[in-house]
C-alpha cells in the first residue's frame, strides 16, 4: 500500500506536522543567518586523489560548514536544503567563495574546488568577490575549480555557459557535479565548457558488486572521454570499489577511503593523506 501524501490527509491532521516542519526550517534559517552574521563559518576539506601512480592529491574540495550556538560544526546537508533558495543561501555561497579564495592565497601549493550554483552567477556580491580576488592575484584562477550540479546548470544554461566562457581566460576550471544523476543531455557537453565531471556517488558506493552500476559508470566514463573531460568518482568507500574504478579509467577518486572532510587542513604536515589504493 502506497504511503499517503501529506495533502491526502484529512483537514487538520497535517497541521501539527506542517507546524513542526515550518518550525524546523525557521530554526535552520536562524542558525545559518546567525553564523553568517557572527562569522561562525568554516571550510572542511576533502582530498581528491589521482587514480594513477603515484596516487598524489590532485586537489581538495572545500565544503562550507556553519557553527551552531554551542559551537558544533554543522555540515551543509543539514542546512542547505532549507536555505538554498533564500537570501541567506546566497550569502553562504559568498562566504564559501571568499574563504576558499583566501585559502588559495595562503597556500600556493594546492588546488581547490568550491561549489557554486547558477544563483551565484547573478548575485552581484558573489561576482565582486571573485573579480576582486582575481584582480589582486591572477594566479588564483589557475588553481580554482568551480563545481556546479547538473540540475543547477540546466536551470539557466545560457547564463552558465556565458559565465564559463568569460572565466576561461582566467584559467578557472569547471566541474560538473552529480554526473549521471539527472537528465543532463550529452549534447550539452558540446555547449558547456566543463573540464571535469564527477560521477554521482549513488552509482559508486558498492560498485564492485553491482553489475548495473558498473555498466552505467562505464558508459558515463566513455561519454566523458569522448569530450576529453576528466572523470572523478565520488563516494569511494572501499578498496575493491577503488580498484574497479581505476581499472575502468577514472582519473580521480574521492571518498572516505582517502579521508573525510575535515576543518583541519589535510595538507598540514601532520595530516598528510595516505592513499589506500
């Protein structure tokens, strides 16, 4: 028997649930707003490894975190869905970009990927942060990777394509997130200027024992190869999965097998990443 939708419930019965959801969302919004206002935000860094020997770190991905009133670090998955379409969501994007660019300035030996969305492009403050930083140090662009999801890219594809085209001369690389997870048409690879594609983790976890996902991932790799796009597999959690992915031609591997996102920079000498491949 299929679960009833909230709208199918008799009038009045859904009110407590609606109230609870509304209260939770408002609480999350208040937490994120306070974190931005009081500069209680951090970046967590996760290594992305080269699939081939010598298995060095190719780059790090930066994930935004906020601190709640107790100082507890809150990952993006626990607040971004509630705020992504609000003004504070745009402010969080700005904070992540500003902190990421500062990290690149302070650590000239690393490359860093930062998540963005189509909404970022049209937000004046976000664009000013990017422009101001690259004017001060043009070399930052050559070490910056901007990641955008399939769904976000396809909301306003013309805007995204124009933005990518304008950033090319600055050396910024672009990565397509969640590759394979939505209806991104392969023909768009000819129109967008993606340098890399990150295969969605739902197809990667346990892939060594999943023939269906194996076939799909091989197909995604083949498509990316056709357009000379570097392929990263995310959510790699076991050595067997990593070995399958390396054997089938991925360029980079990311996941808990190599390290969880950490607010302590993993490039610090005491936190050197050790490969498990």
